[in-house]
C-alpha cells in the first residue's frame, strides 16, 4: 500500500524536487556517456566501465537493502502470475519495476542472451527516467510473485524522502546503462568481425571456384581454351544471337606425327606451343583461339571483310612456314593446313540451334581435309 510522502529539508537542499529535474540530470549524464566515445575521454570511460562491470558482477541490477526499503515505501504493489507478459520489445513505457517476490525473464531478441531477474532486481528504469522510452526487451513473468511499480509520481516522492540514496541509485543505474551499451558495442563488433571473416571465406572460396572453372576451360599445355572452353564461348554467343558474321578456321599441323617419332614428344609439345602463340598473336579481342585436341586447333574470328579474313588465314600459314625454316635441327614449328568457312544464317535459321553449328563445323572440316589432301601448307575455303 502506498504511504503519503514526508517532505524533508534535504530534498530542497539538493534541488532534486521533481521528476523534471531528475530527467535533466539523467539527460546530461547520458550525453556525457556518449561523449566518452571520443578519444580525449576514452580512458575515463574505460574506468567507469570497469566500475560498472564490477558492480554488475556484484548485482548491479538489484537494489540494495536500503534502496529497496525506500522504494517499497512509495511504490504500488502488483501481483503477477507465471507466463504473464509485462511488455513487449519496442513498447513505449514510463514505469519502472522492482521484483519483491518471484522472477521475471527478459528477452532481448536478435540472438542476444536473455536474463532472469530475481528478488530486489529492477528493470524498465529508462522508461521512468527518460519517459516514453522504447523497451529494449520483452518482459515475461517466470514465477508467481509481486512487483513494485514506480511511475513519475512515485519517483518525485523518492526525491523528497531521501535524495542522497536516490542519487546513489541513479549513479548505479547510469553505470549499468554504460556497461550495457559497451557490452552491446562489443557484441556488435564481434558479430561484425565474424561476418567479415565469413565474407572473406566466401570470397576466397568463390575465387578458388573461379580459378578451378578457368582451369577446366583451359588447355594446360598451350594456355588456349580447350574444347570445353570453346563450347562455353559458343553457347554464350548462341544465347546472345551473335554467331552471324563469324568465320571459323580449323588448323592442323602437317606431318606432326613425324616430329614426335623423330624428335620425341617434348619436341612435339614445343611445336604445339608455337602454334598456340601464333594463333594468340593474330586473335583479336572478340576472337577465340582453341586447341581442340592433339594437333588440331581452331580460331573463331569476328570480321566482316572477306579480304581481311583471307589475309589473316594466309598470314598464319606463311608465318608457320617461315618459323619452320628457322630451325633446322630441332623443329619448333610445322607447316599448317587451314580449312575455313564463313558462318552465315539462313533467314529461317535459329542461331541457338546446335545443328547449324554442326553444319558449319562440317564445312570447315571438309575444307581442311581438302587442304591436307593437296599436300598441306595452304588455306582452303568452303562456301
């Protein structure tokens, strides 16, 4: 039951006669708490935080015997039952609670550790001290019991009865705010570090996957695209409907087996690498050079001028002939045969149709076979 407050002279001497005055004091202290984040006051803040941590270990969330006796004189009593919800996270509140008997669970959400409060523990004080403060946790009664409720009127009565003891309580309450704030900052920093570590791991994994994908599409010996990479490039062009206007060159090393038989496979590998370097040198940014397998290569060229295409194909053959003549003992190059066809689409053809590509490949292969049959070291075109 609430008792009438008894005015004392000390209340007037301290100047803490109303809730409005207490709000002004608390607001000033909270602003100082935020200022502690600055570099100039960081050491002082750490000292206060250390005090708050020690108080918390000793039961900073509970009233001392003297404080409890004072609060009990003016507070309203309220019987509660287990499972009863006192308020939700985010609710606006102006009431502070003290547990006279029983227990209350606080759930802060967002994967934060909850708390169970027992006898003489207080909570919801910011709603009282600041006014219409959003609750930071959900409060649910864990055990049947009794709560002490304090609103603005009761707080003014506390200031009149014993301002010194109330000032002691306020200091501990503010230190608890500081401690909780710093603990939250620490948790957020740790969570950010964990997220950053996870992101770094994901980036590294994605990079390794990309590297693996590149390796699966690259010929290990020559560094050109392999058949898989060429097919991938072709599929991309099919999806973009950008096959028309391309020219396909199929390139084959003349008498490559003789090089392997006479000089060994290492010499044969050097020849293949020389062919790859030659094709890489003539390929433009929109072209793709590929080793299809063995001593067979291809070059997909994006060019519209037939004369330019003919000069490119002749340049490849002429350059291979010159390079072959430069090394008489250990061959670095063989002459080359090229079969070429220009890719054109009939009006009713679908550029995404795989059958059309097979037709173009067959045309270039027919031209290559004709060049080989005529002795190699030449370019043959198939209309």
